[in-house]
């Protein structure tokens, strides 16, 4: 492996938070060609989690890391809402039972990518398309361990 490719993979791995997904099209936009991505997978720096998406090898990604990729790399409005957002906000003690499914919402024109739908996140994902509220109204930034994502705020979850 050349010094240039080592420094390029180091740059990628230090620029992306742990626990997040990297989408192939986004990597291309950042200067990581499809051939280079293939080399990183062959060298076991990255592994595919579905068509068009990958993660660091041995990294554990959760649905939040997938949401991060959708929001930060695709500019998507897809976000956790409902009981899931209340739980992330620390307000789940107001719920009778802990949420069994992860609830996410997106604009009625947005489609959840196949890699997101097919990946085993360890929980059932319920995705709802809606145009009831403007996409950017009532969202708050939620800091997680290594990154942050936008989620519905408490008033929005009640609507």
C-alpha cells in the first residue's frame, strides 16, 4: 500500500466519527474513487453494510449512525420522531412503556435508501413519510457519544 493511500485512509478515518455510515456517493464527492473504496474494502479498512454504504471494519453502527449519514452526507430531512425522539430527549419516563420500535420521519418525497432498510440495526424501524409539518420546523440537535443528529423536539413529537 502506498504512503499516499495510507494518509488518505487516515484522513478519512479521522474525519468521520465512530459509529457512522459512509455512503459511496459521498465518498466519491470527497475524492475517494470507487476503485479506492474497493481497495479499502479489500484491505479491510472498510466493510459494506449494503449497496452504496459502508462502515469502518469492526465498528458498531446503530440506526443513529445511519441517520447521521442521511442528514450530513445526503442532506436528508429523515429524523427520529415520536416515542423514539422522546426517549433520545430523556423524556421516556413519561411513556407508559419503553418504545419497541424506532420511529423515523421524512418528507413525503424522501425515500429511505435500500441499504438503510435492509441493514440489521438490531431493532425494527418504522418509517413514515409526511408533509404535515415543514421539514425543518421543531427539530433539535441531539448530541450522542461521537456525533449529533437532528431529532423532533418534544412539541413536534406530540403533534
